[in-house]
C-alpha cells in the first residue's frame, strides 16, 4: 500500500511540475495572430478588447467579458520568443460590474508577465470621463475609460520597486 501511495504521489508531483511549461504555449508568427487566438481562448470578441497597452517593454491586453454575475475584466500579455508570439494570462479576471448594474469598489490588481515583470492595474466603473483615481504613491491620474461600458483602467509599472 505504501508503495502504491508513493507511486501515486510521484505521478502527481511530476505532472504538477509540467504545468505551464514551454510546450503549453501556442506560438504565432505575429502579435495579431496571437491576439486573435487569445480572444478565441477567452471566448470573447474583438470588441471586448478594451485596450492594448505598450509599457516597460511589454504588451498588455485588457479585455472585458460578460458572465452570469455581471462583467469581468482580464489582463493578458503577449509572450515573445524567437520572433514568435503567444497569449499569456496569469491572473483570473475580476468582477467590476454586477449583473444588477452596481459597480465593484475600485480594484487594484498586481499582475506578472511571463518575463516576471510586475504591473499594477487599476480597474473600476465610472459614469464620468473626468474621473481621477489615486495611485499607490498618492498621485492622481485620469484613467482610460471605455465609453460603452464605463469601465476604467490604468496600468502602472511595478518594476522599479524594492
């Protein structure tokens, strides 16, 4: 019985170590093709892509999706390797607007790209294009606002911190 348990645990550990390896990426010759594949993976349309943000040498993709509980926002990045591109999303999307129309409080999430760069993404819903948000350092900025959904977003690099 101990031998069987040891074999079972070894299989579980080895299979767990292979999750997220290089073979799990689907590579494409262009960023556009990788984005189209990512949209298909996420089961969303191109109109759900709120923004493509180029910052700190990374390409971040901010998208929304309607789910039974309301509207969620996800952040993916493009992985680049040997002239090829792949969609990469580490974090689960977050609920920003409930089905009854009420908004979640302002949300700050920390994401990491495959190259281990950190970013803070500020999310929420507003009725005003003039909405300002306060960053972690106390500065106030005006985030981008999707006019159709009222979802706002702002990306801040977290790579200069110690």
